[in-house]
């Protein structure tokens, strides 16, 4: 078996897009880039759950994925933290924090422990 086998041909090139997250009622989340074109974001269930969080609407975000059709980006799997918020030049990971239990979640919604609504907490992955 040859370990130096040529890499499997990529279906579509990887892309990182950056712009304002646009959330409209009953519409798929999208990013508005510098050219004001909307790029619709598709993703797995957890990714879409985060992208539908109204608290993220209008924020400057960066998303990594693959362009699957003109104007449509398939976001990389949720565990890769493919959705980041850009603030003061920093790339922040989207997390949700429960003050009561000191539990961090990566999806919006009630705390899995006490069922209270978690608070959006954007984290700098480099800060400790
Ligand atoms: Zn809790």
C-alpha cells in the first residue's frame, strides 16, 4: 500500500468568507460581504442552530467552508468552530455560558443542567 497516495480530489475549494451576518425572518442565514452580495450559509444542525441565534445578527463574522453553488457556502462541521465572530481584530469562538452551573455550551438554548437560558459568551481561543 502506498502511503504517498495522491490526496483525494477536493470536490470544491475551501473558502473563508467574512462579512456581516444577516438574519431575516424565515430565511436561511447569510453573510453580506464587502461587495454587498449575500452568501447563503448551509451547515449541519448545530451550525445552523448557532447561525439562527439573533444575538449574532449584524455582527462581523468569519465562516470557513466550501462553496457548493454560486452564492452558497456549506459551512465546515460544527466541531471545527467554523463560525467565528470578529471583534477588535480578534477571532472569537461562539460559546454559551450558564452562570449558575459554570457550564459552557457551544449551542444556544437552555443550560443542559439547570435549564436556564444560557448567555452568549464570545471567547478568544488564545486568551487564558
Ligand atoms: Zn445551568
